C-alpha cells in the first residue's frame, strides 16, 4: 500500500505561462530524513485506539510517534492510554507529555508497540539497538499483539548487516574483551569486526541496564539469521543482540515518493 505526499503549492497566482508549466511538471518537494521519519511516525499512530496499552519505542523516529500520542491525548482524541517505555529517555519524554505509564509487571500483554529500526530486510526482520536500548525494546516488543515499525527508506537493506553499520550486542561488563573476541571469532568467515561502543572521553557506553554494547560489523552476509541468533545467545556474557527476527507485524516506510505500508 502506498500513500503519496501532497505537493506544496505557492499561494501567489502565477502567470498563464507559469500555470501551464506548473501543471505539466510541479516542482519536486525534497523532504529531509527527519521529515520522512515524522511522516512514518504519524502514520503509525493512526493504528492507536483509545484504551490501548502501548509499547513506546526509543530513538529519533519513535520520538515523533510518542510526541504525536501525547498531542492526541491533550486534544482528547485518544483516551485511557497506558504507555510502557523502552528506555529511561522515552520514560522522561512520556512523563513530560502527560502520557500515563506502567511496566511489564503490571501490564504483561501489550496491544501495540511503535518503534523505529536501524535496518529492515525484505522479510521484515530488523536490526535495532544502535541507540542502545535493544534489551528493553525486545522485552516490550516481544509481548505485543502488534508491532508497527517506522522507518525512512534509507533503512531498507537486502540482508541484515547489509548497511555495513553496527549490529549491537549487549554484554555484561565483566571480561567484555573476552566476550568481544568470542563474538568476532563466531563470525570470522563473514569478516566480522567487533568493537566496544564508547561515549564521551572514550569511556564505555553504558546501557540503561548497566551493561556494555559490542558493535559487530560484517563484510559478508551472515547467512541463517536464526542460527546466528542462537549462536550469539549461547555465549556466556551476552545479554541480548539487536536482531529482531519475525517480530514486526507492520512496517511503514516513508520515502520521497510516498509512504509504503507492509503487513505480515
């Protein structure tokens, strides 16, 4: 399903020649990546209904969705919403917007989750966690009835890891170098390089859960994703990885030609 963007038209009345040219070839509207993210996010919020328990995602794209939910609550167009945030940052954002919050202990079943993704393959498998919230995201989005993923078209890849950017793995700080070496060796045939994520003064990036993140970079396709997932999770010291397999039920992609919606 595709929805086209409306073109922006000047309010000034053109000459007859300008009118003719404009009707033949309207000026292109060039949208920024953030504008595309916002379009996808607003489209996703159309799936939200009053009375729902919502998983609130983390990241630049999900932020637009959370803002929109807060706006609709203030306008009275949504009521009795309960949000389950996937990070401390999203928790703070939701509180500032007046969105009522709870947690998985009180609400173990979630009606709908909305979140972004770092990569989406043709089968709607995802890479998430470049913002550092993959564990909580997977806990929340793993128990939702519907999981709507919102991305701009730059996030589409032929296979996970295909962007050449990080595939995150959350690990315990204890002997993280040892764990990183084992992760790199696990995917040696794929040209894998494992790097500790840092923040600021070359200090380790620390997740909301007090863990570190090892970012894996692949030169080749890692093959069977479920096998790769199992092999990563078998390593002692690994908490969770950023491959979200068979979890998304809907993917909304905003591009320069419009919005595409894909359902599983």
